[in-house]
């Protein structure tokens, strides 16, 4: 197994190398806020996630007593596939499938999968099961996402994460927040104050104008109806992995690392 350093870029944007080269097919990458591991497939190999640092492979919620000491276990099963078992009291939410409850188990699909654990705050753990060297180039396995992230300032990223947080959470009723809701959310972020709807909208306007100047359609008032502008902007930012689930940590005041990709 191979250790992933803290603040490794999001697995949606970047597949780390293993032993200096592309990962073999079926390699599991697990990444939390404090780092993670890569594990090549091997019978009965396991990785443990939970609060009980340093006795787990990937620390989740080290200061959140709602998270169990050993909250989840990832196990390699015959055929080089991986399964996820919830050993904690809190459910683990996985996009597009029912929440994984205590002592329940589910297969981990190939490609990118974010896990969400809601304790005293939201914890995001990223999984990536590699498709091998053929999937480790420009297109992320199972996502169709290219490493073409648009550059954003810290202020712009924070506002966009607040605006599109329900989409990053993969909520069933996902929709962009209103500007008033976005401003209220921003004022609840540690170290942030003085936000209002006009300031939030102004920060996003700067991003829209840059994208439009670069040739992106549907993100300005003269190219799309008002209701469609946010949806078009969201599509561009998510499809290019400019925004990814771990960016939700910004709403708790936790910095996240980007890979520096730019246009």
C-alpha cells in the first residue's frame, strides 16, 4: 500500500502514480482531509476509515465524536473488486444509491465515488478505483472529466461552493441556492462576515465574464435566460472538475488543495 500525503489534490482531478507509474487496474485510492492510501488489489486486503487516528488507514473526523473509531472498512474481494462496509453508527451516503447503514455492505464501483458522513460537521472521503493506464490520462475513469479546471480565486471558489453546495453533495433535490441563501451560508463560514446577495452575485459575475471571454456559451445574460445561467455555469465547473466534492470543506473553514490546472 502507498500513502497519499495530506492535501493531495482531489481524486476527481488527479489520479496519483503508484510506485512511480500508472496504477494497475483495480487499484483503490482513498483520500480524506488528512491524507489517504492507495492499495493495489490483493485477496483480503483491507483499509479502515475512522476517527481512531493513527490506528486507522484514513482518518475521518478525528475531533468529531459522532464518527466511530473504525467507521468503515474497504475490503478487496475475489476478482479484484472492492466492497465498503459501514461499521459505524452514522450512515454513509453514496451518490445514486441508498445510504449505507450500520453493518451494511456495498460494492465500490470503478471510477470516482465520494462518500459523505454527517457528524457534527460534514466529512467527505474520496474513492477512486483505477481503470488502469488507459484511464489515467486526460479523462478520469468513469467520469468523463478532463484535467482542464478553470482557475478561481479563493474568494470565488468559496462563493461558488456555497452557491452549488447541494450539487456537490449530490442531493436528491439539488438546485443552486438563491443569492440571499448563498450570502447567509457564507456568513456562517468561520472567518467570513459582511456577505450579502449583491456581493455574492458580483463574485460569480467575475467568473462568468472570464468564461464568456474564453468562448464558453450560455453563462451571460445576452446568451441565456436568467434561470439557465446558473445551471450552465454549474455544468461547466463540474464537468471540468473545477468544483469537486472535497471543496465542501471550505464551508467549515478548511482549506483544500487544487492541482493548479489552468487554461
